[in-house]
């Protein structure tokens, strides 16, 4: 059995680029469907949406 960290995408030496997003797998490290569907690239770091999503009220 492998740990989730073994499957987790590691950043390139100079950080992620927009082109790297095209090469991420569709499933997460533990087989979660659409894990990388809601990922953002900000200043070379990948930011993931929370699993339940965030709700805001106006």
C-alpha cells in the first residue's frame, strides 16, 4: 500500500506553471474523482478548493 504523499504531484524546482495544469491527472492521489478539477495556480503554488466547497452569504 502506498501513502498519499507518494502519489502527490511534487512541484518543479521553479514552481508550477499554467502549462503544468494540463498535465495533472484527473483523479487525486487516492483515486478521488475530479480531485484536480478545482485547482488554482497562484504565484507558482497550486491551491485546492475545500472538498465541501465554501458557502458565503451576502
